[in-house]
C-alpha cells in the first residue's frame, strides 16, 4: 500500500561535494502527507473499513514487519534508490498499523509514538538542541555538549545517555516516576530480543564470553557442531517436531558462535550465500535443456557444478 510517497533522497556522504540535485526536506508538506497516511490507516481499521485490516493483530502483523525491514535492507545493499522510497513507505505502514491497533485497544496512539521519538532525539543531541532542552526531554546523564564537530564525541555522549535511559527503565516499577538505579537482572538483558536471530545469537555469545563462558578458540567449536548435528539426527529419526526445532536451534547457535570466533558476521555470510545460490540456480535453469524437475539427481549435480565453475570464474576475472 503506497500511503506516503516522497522524493528520493541522495545517499548521505559528508565528504562528497554538494550536488545541484540535492533536495530539501519540506516539513509542512511531509506533515500533510503523514496526516493523510494516519487518516487512511484509521479508515482501514474503522468498522466499515477493510475486513482484512480489521482482522489483523500484533501477532499476525509482526512477520510482515521483518519482511519489510529486510526489503529496505535489500534495496540499500543494491543501491536501488528508485525503490527505496517505496520500501520505506511500506516499513512506515507497519508503524501506522501497530499504532492504530494500539489506539483501538486504548493503549497508545501514533501521537505517543512521535512524542517518544521527538523527545529521544532532543534528549540524545544536547550538542544540537542545547543541554537545557536535552534535560527537559529527560536526559539525566552528565555529558559534554561541546563536541567540537567530533562524531566520536557525539557517539560517546549518545551511548552514555542511552545507558542512563536503560538503567532507569530497569529500575522503575509500574506506576513509579522515579527510583534508585538498580542493576539489570542479567547482563544479557541488554541484548534486544527484537534483533534478527543470527545477530542476537552473536551478541549473546559475545556477552557470555566477557564473563568467561566461552570456548577457548574456534577449534573447540568444531566438535561441538558435530555433537549438535548428531543430536539433531536422533530427533529427526524420532520425528519429534518440537525437539527437532530445539536441536536445530542449538546447532545454529553453535555455528553463529563459530562465526563470532572467526570474526565473521553470520548474517552477512548467510546473505552472501543466499545470493550465490540464487545466481547459480538461475544459471542452472538457463543452461538446462528441459525443466529441472525432469532431470535426474546426477544431471542436476552436473548443472550445479557447471554453474559454480562459470560464475566463480567470472568473479575471479572481474
């Protein structure tokens, strides 16, 4: 659903010279379009709105949120700016959808979402909006607002303010407006559950490693992977779906920790493999004289090896 299309923005690059085609943000125009988007979403969820939209819940919509976020990620990776604006609109739709569902349940509205965002931006940028405005927005951290144009200083302040926010949230109980700062129940509480599973696993492993709970080096993970694979095979023979899922998770977690020890980003590694598989499979389809479904396993393997050789050779030449 295309509810708020805006102009494509140039890729930020502080070192690049200004271009004649650079666009200026029009806050008033954007506000008008955003208001229209909010009205459209409210209309879709109204009693006489769209039956499908009215049936959705937080649980049914959440999978689409991940899909839309990854489509934005993909468009950025491919530098497909022609579609990035559209994908960002689809991602914004998820925010509007959640906020409208929450408003229907009397929990919060899109205005609360925007208020939280605006206060956070002011709170974490005392060097731009001033220390008084930052404190009015809720900042309690003692930071030096005079960053003197240093991005590193900005990041240090940001992290200190963010840490203070997290500490306060962990200390507050429902209904409290203030409380003494208490430590988190676990050092893993700082790892967001909203991250992609591969990234979350890497973060968890890294946090545990700082407490000394880790394999000494990457070599120790190889037999562990073999052990987890054997356990998965046992559950696969039994056909227990729940146990298979658990053992598959154990295997994946171990593989991600191997990647962490090797300083490899598991998410990026898998995305690279997915892309290579797509390219090789496409080459197989183009090279086959008949549908792949009509070929024998040996013929399929020959096509696969030929595609690998062709594409790997082209990459090496490039």
